[in-house]
C-alpha cells in the first residue's frame, strides 16, 4: 500500500533564495516530502511581484515556485535577525542559498561556521559561475547564462541571429541539478553521518547539459570534427506544415523511415542511397527534412496522426500553452491539480511528474503569504512569544501575513 509521506519526509530545508532557481529547487524538495522553510527579507522574494495576482505580493510566478513551504520573514542584516536565522539553520538538515561569498562572510554564514554548529548540515550554494574560475564574480541571470553557455548562439548555426530559448532554461535546469545534488548528499550523510558543502553553478551546469549531444566531433582529442550535433543544427529541423496545422514527424530509425515512405506512397525514397540507412540519412539530414516537409504538406493533421500513428512512426501535433490545460493525457493522469489557498482561492498547479509507488510526493501547502509562518517556525526553534513580538515590533520579522505597503 502506498504510504502517506514523500521520500524526503523528516528532512528540513531552509531556503534563503529568491526568483526561480533556488525556490523551484526547494519546491521540488517540498513536493518530495521535505519541510521547507522559506526565509525572506521584509520586502519578500522579488518574484512575489511578478505576474497576475489576486492579492498583494502573490504574483503568478511566485505561486508556481513556492508551494509546500512555510514563509518566515527575517531581516538578517540586523543582529537579532541573523541570530534567529542561525538558529533555524543549526536545526535543519539542508540549507539552499544563492548568496555570494562576500554576503555569506558578512553574515557569518560560511560553511565552516555552520558546520561547527551542525556537522550533519548540508549547505548547497547556487551561483552563476564556479567560485574557482575567473568569472566567479560576474552577475548571472537566465539570459546571460544562455548567452555564456552557448545556448543562445545555437541559432547562429541555423543561419539566424542569436536567440534566447523562450523559457527560463538555465534557472530550471540548474534547479534540477540542485535537487539531485542535495538528495545525493543526503544519501552520503546516511552512510557517513557527515554533511558537506555543495556548489551548483549555472554556467557549468548548462555547458554540461548542452554538450551531451553537441560536443560531437570535439569529443575526441584531437577533434574528429566540429562541435555540434549535425541532425539538430539544420534549419530544416522544425515542425512541418500540414494542410491545416503543424506536426512533429520523426521517421528516425530505419523501420520508421520505411513505414513513413510506405504511408506516403514514396517507395523510391527507401531505395535512394542518401536515405537508405540511418548513417546516410544523418549525412544528408537537410534533404531528409526537406523531403519530409514536402510530403507532410499534402495531407491534414488528422490524416497524418491516424496513418502514421497506426504505422508506428513517431508523430505529434504541435500544441499551444493553452492546449495543455485541457490535454486528455494530462487530465487522465491527474497531472493538473486544483489547490485551495486562503488568500488566492482556487489555484491550478502542475502535479509531480515523477511517481513513487510507496512514498508518493504530495502538494500539502499552498504558496505562503509573506511571513505567514514566522511565529510558528520561530517558536519551533525556541523563541518565546515575547521575543517574537519584540522582533516584529522592531521590524526584524513579520509575524503574520503581510499586506502590500
């Protein structure tokens, strides 16, 4: 029988991060059962102000990155705020932060200091560039990392101007690397009893991600060819127009190609030496895509989906963002979940894409209002009601939901 707790049940994570990378990583950890305490400055995470909102400081982009968390406001620039933060961290299993080394030093939150208080603590720092390299002090945002890592420059190989992928690719990819690193460190701690410091830089993460396929000829030393996976770097690689829409058609393997040509009524293409084998099609990939596009343009989307689907050829209609909200597969699997939030009403949330048979993750908490759990969490680390009230009166914390000022 499936259990009621996620695989990270019992793990407490302190999040001292803003925008998307750190918060989304910690949301995934929360989805997997961790108790995530989001520590925010008095003004709150800047993403609270991004996107449509039904109430102050609860913007759409914040809502999609911060469920399954409790919000605590602490002004760590004030000594009592810093002391309260240290008390939280000292009782935690994991700290995820995006503070620069100078900020950590100024706050007295270097790893060696924290490890002395809690040797089992795992401290995961996210940053733009690894601390040991000459780029370490450069500011980093998703666009700048897409540019630096080569992602934006891929468009030039297609004969276009450099272009950003229209999603926050670097932030979200690095966030998943954070999740993997933290869970690996938790496993290591189970064996050794010791925590450790982790650094997850965006630049290096994205280069590693990109070069899985694009190192290509440069995999060898000396190079056996140019970097860049040929099949992906042709302008012809794109969804193909049908009579009434667009399709992604991939007759990639030999069996797929033969089936596609049979459905299309083009047996001559099977015999063509340029297309007879996978190696040959890779060498002549532009002609493959051009022929595929000309064929697909002769029928409707529905016709191709039916015929190619029956023949086992990979084929998919191009969907819009709005289409996904009513997608029959996502609805059937329960992917979209509706969450009731006190201040926001009903919220649509993506579910957990991974499934654990015995320890499934869950959505247990709506995204928190700013400071909603300050008093609750500070009591858990030993502060009295009087101490919390004094911190609130002095602006060190907000002991309750904060409204826009």
